[in-house]
C-alpha cells in the first residue's frame, strides 16, 4: 500500500540528447498511530523514489532534485552519476538535509521529486529486421562496414574489425565477414585482455573509455549518424596515429573505413571533424603543440631534439620545428626549449624560474610554494565607445498557462540608450548624432523579438553594449533569455543564482540588473538619488492590461485592477488618495501604459547614470562595465584606490597545511604506501617537500632510494581525465596546455630515472578507483588525516539573531526599549582589528605551551562551555542554524529537558576568531584541546596611523556626512563651525564647510559602499556555473568530466539544454578578491559588539538581531547609552515620537516578532509585526499581525495559511503569475523555552515544579521531534 498520494506527474523527453525528465508532485499520507514518524517517512520516500526510477538502466546518468513550493532556501539536488552508483541512502541524506534547512515555520506537506535521466549511447545488437534503410545505405557506401550480430557485442566486434583494417591485417576480410565466428572470438579475446565485461544492455561511454585505455596505440573516434561527421559521440584522448573510426546509429556501433565515403565528401578534416569538397576553402584551426604547425601532426614516433630537449611526434613534426619563420627567421627550436634543470618548456625571451608555474592571481610565473596576495588594481575604466540601454517591459498576464497559473507576455518595451556623446544630455533631447534615437517605444506583439534584433544590430557599432533593467534578473531579462534560447543559435555565457540572471553575455553585449547595485524598489530611486518631483513612480492597473483592453478609452478601471490589497499599508493609503482624485478623468489605455513605462525607464536611466558618475568621480570605477554587483564594485574601488601591495593574503584552496602542490589525496596515498611497503616516506605533511636533483618530489624513501609522485590529473595533464582541447591554453596562458603539462611530467620522471631513483607514479584518478573500505578506514584514522585542516570559512558566521522571551507585557515601572547600533559593519571596518598577510600555522608541538590569549588569528579547538551562562559567547552551525549552546548534544537533539551529558558530550569543536574565544574564556569557557592555529599579524585602528580599511571608510563617511547637508539645529555660522569641530573630535574626519550640501544621490552612493564593502571578502569561490548546450557531445563531456559535478539539466527544446554544474573542491580556482579570514573578523567583532550589550542587560533582553536589541528598561538598572555617531546605539522608536516605548512584545522565533508601541506625544498605540519570508501587505496583515502572533504563543492557536500571488520562472525562462501559500507559525528551536522564557541548551538553574512540568511538555512545535529523528537517522 503506497504511503504517498501523487497529485501531478509529467514527463519531458529530448530524444536528441537521450534525456528523459520525470517530475512527480506528491503528498505523504498521514503517519499511522504508534509508528516511528521518521522511519515511516523514510519508507514513503523510498517508495516514491522506486516509483520514479522505474525503467532506468544501470548505465544511465541520473540526477535527483527535491523541492517544495514552501521551501524558502531553495531545492536540494544529488549530482548526476551512473544509476548503478546511486544508493537510496544518498538520496535520503539529500532529502532529509534539505528538509531541515527549509523547515523554519513552513508547511512541507507537498513535495516535488524530479528525476532526470541521460541515456548515454549504448551498442547492443542490430535491429531484428533482416534489412533496414540504414543497412542498405551502408551497402551503397564502401566506407562503412555494417556489423551484423544478434548478441550485445557490437562495440568489441566493431573494434576488432577496425583494428584489422587499420593494421592491414591479412585476415581482415574474414574478420569483417565473421567467417567461422572469427569476429566473435576476437571480440571476446579483446574483452578479456581489456578486462571489460559487457552487460545485457550493451556497451556505452564507460566501456569506450576502458577500451581506449587498453588500446593505447589507437585513437577511437565515434561519430553520430546523420550529422555528416560534425557531431561526435566519443573521442579518445590518445594521440596515436592509428585511428579507429566508428559510426553510431540506433544503439549500434559500425565501422568507418573511409571518412570521405562515409560522409559523402572529397576531403574530411579529422581534426575539425568537418567534410568539404574544395581543399583550398577549409582552414584548420588546430595547431600542433610540439611544432606549432597547422593542422596538428599525426603521431607516429617520439623523436627528441638534442638542441631544445623537446619531444616531437613524428619525423614531419621534427622537421617542421626546424623550419625558419617567415617574418623573424627563427625556428620553433630556437623559440621554445626545455629547461635542463626543471624540465619545463620555456618560451624564448620570457623570464624562467625553475620549479615555478604560472600563477593566475599573480599573473606571472612564481615558485611552486609561493603565497599570493590580493593584487592592487592599477587599471582604469574604459570610458570610450560604449552604449548603455535602459529598458522596462509591461506584460499582459491573462493568458492561462495552467489551472492556477497565468503567462506573462510582453506587449510594451520602452528603452533609453546613452553613449559617451549624449550621456549627460537632457531627457528631452531625442536624437544623438552618434547613437541615433535616444528613446524608443515598441508596442503590441513581438516586442522582445524586435528589441533583441535591435540590440544585435546596434552592437556592431560599439565596443561594449550594456543593457540594464531593474529586477531584470528575475523578470525582464527572463524574456530576453527565453527568446535567445528558443529562437536563436546564440549560446550566452551566464552567471546565475538559481533561475535568476546575475549577468548574461552575448558577444560584446552584457545584460545586468540595477537591483544588484542599489537594492531598493524602483519607486525609492527618485528620493535616494535626488531626482525632482517630476520623476515619481506612478500607478498603473496591471490586471487591466489584457489583449481586449489595448484600445480602451473611458472611465478609470476599477480600483481592484491596481492590486491595492497587495500594497503595504502606507502605500495603499497614498494610492487610494490618488485614485479618488483621478478616477473622474478619462482613461486612455495606450497613453497611460506608455506614460507609465516611459516614466519608469526615465527614473532608471537617471538613477543609474547618477550612480555611475558619482562612483567614477569618487573612486575611478565604472560599476556597470567593471562589475556586476555593488559588492564587486566596492572591492574594485578598494583595490584600485586604497590597497597597498602585499597586504592581504589570498588563502590557498586547501588552507596552509596542504599549501604545497600536494593535495590531501597525495598525503593519503603516501600514508597508505608507507603501510603497504612498511617504509618511512618523507613528505609535506611531515615537513616540507623533498628536492632531489633540483626537482621537488612528493615523497622520498632514503632506505629504498624510491621517489613517490602523486600526479594530480589537472596539474599533470592526465590523458584519461582530460581528453578534449588538450592544446587549449590553461588560464589563458599559451605556454600551459594539457599536452605540455603531460610532456613536462614525462620529462621529469625520465630525469629522475636517469639520476638513479626508482620512481613510483600514481595518478589521482587511479588512486580514487583503488580506494576500498580498509584503505579508507586506515587513512581516515591516521593522525595526519583524522583532524581536517583548519578551514577559515568555518569561522565565518553570520549575525546573532534570536528571541529570549516569546511574550512579555510591561509591569509597573517598566518600559520596553528598542535600540540599534548605528552602522555596525562600517564601524567594525573603520575601528576593527584585521589580519595581515599570511599566518604562521601552529600545529602539534607549537601548541603544547601556547597561551591562546597572546596570539591573534583563527583557532580550531574543542571547548567546554559553562553551564550557567545566560548569553553564551561562541556560535556553531548546527541543524542548519546558527546556535549558541552550552551543550553540543542538547542543541543537536533540541533537548527541552535537563542536561545530563558528560564532558565529552557537552564539548563543542569549532573554528573561531581568537578574539571571540578570548571573550568566551572570560565568561567561563574552558579549552580542552587545540588542533590548529593560524597566527596572524594584525592591524587595528590607531588615531595616528589608521587601520586596514580606515582610509576608505573615512572617505565615504565624509562624503555621506557632507551630502546629508547641515543638521536642522545648525543655523548660524558659529553653530556650523562647532558642528564640524565636534564631528572631527568624534570621528577624526574633517568636513569641508563648502561641501556640506544636501545631495541625496551622493549620500546614497556613500551609504551603499559603506554597508556593502566587506561582503566580497567572504564570497563563496566555487559558485555554480551555467552552460548552454546544443550538441550531445558537449553534454557527455560535462557529465564525464572528472573536474566537475553536473547538478541540473533543464531542457528548453529539442535543440537546447541548460546545464548547471560546479567544480569539485579540488578543481576550482581561488578568486583574487576573496579573503574569508577578513570576513570572519568583521562578523566576529560585530557579534562581540552586540554581546557587550547582551552581557550587561542579562535576562532583561527580549530579542536581538545582528545590530539591535529589544530589552526591558527599569529605573536604576544598566541602560545603554545612545548617540548619533558610528557605532553608537540609536533609538529605533524615535519615529513614533519622543519618549515612545513598547508596552507588549511577542516573538515566534528569529526574524519573527511583533510589538505594541505607546507614543506619549500622540497618546496613541501602534502595532508592528515582522516575519521573515512573508511580505505583510494590506491583505496579509489581516492574518499576520501582532494579535495573531500573540494568540499563537499564548493560546497555542493553529498556524495561519497565507495565500498570495507571486512570479514563477519556468525551465524555459517563461514568467508566470502563480498562487502560493505559506504557513505562519512560531518556530522556537534555538533555545529551550518554558513559560515564555528561554535558556540556552545545556543551561542549569534552580527549577521549580512548574518549570519541570513545562519542560517535560517538550516543544509544542513538531519540527523539534522531526529534527531529532533526522539527526539520529543520519
């Protein structure tokens, strides 16, 4: 009996790519009484997965996605892998993990499981028909041998026939015709020699890979039938001169003996895979990596040149490299040579340093063990030959897409364009002599097609075209991308966040979103950038924009067409006032829609240009041509104007313990070799790498005179893992290709052998395949491995957020106050302490007598918290939440009862900025063990010398303060002079008297930079990538690339797929703009600033959130001081009038609170309610407000179901209006709650009987028990 109910199910097939997608929307049935809830759910998920995976073959590549409409943090996915490598436990781990990270107050009753299958080509046997049109075609062409078989061995049969043909085997005709079953016998013999077993379903790409590895004297190429040779199914990495060409058709492999005959052409270039009839027309772009001639030379024999010490693949190749060049009269032999010390290929005239490599960050050759620094940006923005296009769309949304969804279809596009000539010209000027018409209006049908055509035409006249829309990533650009994918052959490069388009590039055209630079609604831009009153966003009846109303003239449409119930309360009041004033006028649909859209585009144009102009003047950075977000703009501004060389270190990808060229996998292999061979190997984990004969080696055993080399596949040009584009420059450096890396590796091994060492070589991919359970267990328990190296990102925690009480009403003599730290992060950046350069790594013996309070930096350690600290200090990430517990085990299991765990169970292992650990020690924490310390030199603000970021902070604090104008109490000259002096005394910044002029645009720019500055330092470096795929070989290349993981495949149509992937941890390239240690320092010092208030306020705290505190104020008790300078506490209730205070407070968890404010000046009470993830507009406020929140907490009333309309983007990047629902309810999981009060997990206090009763009741919310069961299950 199924434990689930399927609500919807649909499939999508793309035959060209062998892709099949199956989506199942389902609900779990009610858990029966007396059943273990999580085990029952797990079994139900197993059933739905089994159902969804019906008819999947073992050799298929399969990926899974799990989601729910209510999930607020996205979907979970399982990377694509062979079906026979997927286990249910992997799927369950993904599903349970995504459930935990999305279950904060949300309903998860309806789920969606997507299974995407790529059926990689498999050769079985020919069709049962005696004859076929394909077979007849093969007979008509002498260049194709049709393999006739009734078994599943068509691939090995085809291979033995092709081998006999390529080697001029005298028995070729008998093998081709399978006389006396000779073809079958040789196929079986080949399988045995290659150690390959072929299943009942036949052979596919994995078997082709294995055959290619075995047949290393041949190069196997498999062509897809019907593509004239252009579409390859497989191309082996071998450089052998002997070719095996196969033709794949209808799950069957055949042999090509003549490419020209098979593809009906006079000539065929097997480098480009192109057939042609005129030999003077085709120009082969391929270049031989050895002699640099085109086309690449066929490999025949290896010849070493005694002059340049390089290897050449044939006599022709060798002769080519000796030929003199036409212009410089120099040969390749003179231009390229191999260093006789380190055996690396060197270009004449370039500086060479032995044992070095090209560093992408430093942009030069550097020693292999060097450490990089964040580079100073010495460039300047290109302000010539550009064109900006600012646009906005209006759409109809009355066309039904499905029962509850409507489709958005653009029927109006308005765009402004600005070039370097007319950039500062007024809006009224409609014609520019350089870029022509400055504003255009496209109406009715095909507006996207006409707009895209215009962009593609005008891009020819400019070096760079930048197209901007506000919220383009989620809306306007989606229509552009949909058109490009479905109606053109372009393959744009994109940076995406989910389905949102952060940036998109088509040739010299860039699509950007202005929302990524100033995160505010378009209606806020006029005020933010000081546009005059003529530029105020108006109102338009979106729901009246239907096909039948396009020519409407008459009375104003009904108020409901404007969607007033989806407006915020203040905006709704303004709208109603406006509507009542205008409803008596005539309404002309075309006039109104154009006027509304033109106004929006003009606002966007002026705001963007003002922002750009201000940033160029302030920091010589053009945000739109040099960055795609405000954070990246700030980082470039800092590096261009304030960063000093060799100041901020770039952390190596694997940290500092494995910062040598060895990766963790190399150490693992060397540890295993030591065990198996019973020898002692010197390697990096025991000190530094050995150097023998001027060459660094991974490991060395003096007793056996053996050298051990782990060949990282990427860095040594593995021919198995990197089969394609082996002559393509790596990191855009033409001296670095996969073939050259492989050649250098061979030369190094040869040199070590010549010196008398026995060289033991292991390729990374081979070691991964050889790993078994015994090996893994031994390695994981080894002391050099079992404690993972310190990862600075583990110390990068976010802001501290939580509620201490779920409900409180003031008593006599009390007030509830709400205070906020003024510009917390800018304050930290100006006055804080920051790490410089690279740290000294302290391990093992360095830690024995270490006083951690005497060093600065980051520490990985085990601590034991006290049991009586009301506000704990140290954060940990647990259950996908940032928690501050006193007992690890209690927090992990959401234990609502008494803590009864021992020291080991209570202890917390974590990574923290040492300043935070020092504060913890002050508050009673105890360090049990230190594993690793990064000891940094630091720089902190000094009144004379400043700090690391002080100069930049001061500049923009000064700009912001001056652009704010004179304070209202500065009327006289003397008051203004006093104000300047007072500001200098507090901030150390001298304001210019004449520059203190109100300038909203400049103030907004400064505020954006101050608040957005540090974010780039903490950016995740291995971001997901998106690739548009139009050939099956591209898809297979991504699926089988060992350096990446494919996480999603979205079919657009029969010709196009969107593939999402990310690099594996060992493959990505660190960014030159990131230092997560600095980001960790920023957030740690921000938390410590907040903690200084929490610690003094104690149990009077009701709620806190990153930079704010809501607390009970009583006369005679500690009261935080307020001020108006950076880092001062400010009164958040001042907007209600002087003396206002909160009388009643309720909170359902972090980012989920409400209160009642009493204003003495107005003698009136106001309610406020905020819930993360729910926009409390007029309609929603009827269900989500302070009273409903209070009743849920006090009276345990049931959750509220919130229905609302929202936009949804399809896989094809269509935009829909859909009805969604969210569940509003409390979520009190970060602390133990009892009678509206809370304590940290693991806290011990004197308890009354009432306390015990309340605790024994446990959590009144179901998430805690589900979480607990999930944790136990995992």
